[in-house]
């Protein structure tokens, strides 16, 4: 776990012994439960640290800058949409304990895993929500209540706009890691521009983030919420992926 400690330092986060022990236990649980269910494609213990833990820290790098302001997260509400095994939401909680984190996942068994991890690690300020993003985005206490929304490997940006932006309060930011292909990410963001605008976001900012860690550069898309999301959004479950706004240019 020395690489994790050093990686966290590069973004201004000090990881103490207790946090390291929790990460070690989290890695053990990923391995144990992963023998019974498909939690993640990353199996090698070292790769779990590099690809899942360290790479998740890039979400905490504000707008691609080199220094994280850990204090900014104290008391802030963060939602991880399609959290799966807790990546990156649980990782953020472990290094930024002052944040209030919601792990949103539609798969009940994965929610059971995350609930077990939260209980096993004795974490406070974490909510595991078993629901689809389209349904949760209409719930009181969740709609337009979050400071930061993130999602990793869930869908294209034209769909993520409708999944994530309804959760954000005005001034909140969606932080969406994408792959190393700058041209591809830029095109995806352009295709999603209409959806993001309809959901109330300012134009996207795209930043290459190559640290911490040795993984390929992530191009992170940032959308700031500047207008309320219209009441009709998100649409009913399944519609954002079946008929993304970019494809039809008008709402369904």
C-alpha cells in the first residue's frame, strides 16, 4: 500500500495507518466476494491498488489541477452513479472521510456487497442506494442535493448527463472520468452538449489527468450545474439509454 500512500500525497491527501488498514480490508473483501460474483474485471491485488484505488483519486483532483483541496470535501455531498463495487465512491470516502457519500447502484447483489464493506470498515456518512439513476433522480433528498456527481465506466456522456446532472445543486459539478483518447472524448462531449444543456449544465471542460498513478491518462469531463433541471427529467427508466437526447435532439 506504499504506492497508495505516495499517490495520495501527490494530490494533497495524507493517508494514515487506519485508512491503510481499511484499504487492505477492502481489497480482501473485493477478492473474497469476487469469487462468488462479478464485482470487477480487475483481479490482481496490485492492479486493484493501481487501477481501482489510485486511479479513483483522480476524481478528487479539481479541474485537473495538481493539488487537491481536501477541506473542500468536508460536509459536501457526493454521489457515485453506478457505483458497482464502490469505485470510485468508496475510495473517495476512505481518503476524504469528511464527505457524505451516496453509492447508487441498480444491482441488488452489488449493493449487498457495498453495504457489507461499509459495515465491516465501520464507515459513517455513507448511504448505499439500490435504485436506477432515473428513479433516484426524482427522489426528495437526492434530486438537486449534491455537490459532486461522478460515474466511472457506466455509459456515454449523452446518457450520463441525464443520469448525473439532476442530482446536482446549482454550482455542483459532475466529474466524469473517460479514457485516454482525447479526440474520442471531445467528440463524445460534443455529442452530449445538447443533453447537458437541457439538464442545466454549462459547457463541458475537458482536462487530461495523468496523476496520481501509472495508469493511462484519463480525460475527465467537468460539467457545472448552472440552471435547475426541468421537472420532466430524468425520463422514465431506460429512456436515457434507449433514446439519448443527442440522437433525437428533442426530448421524448
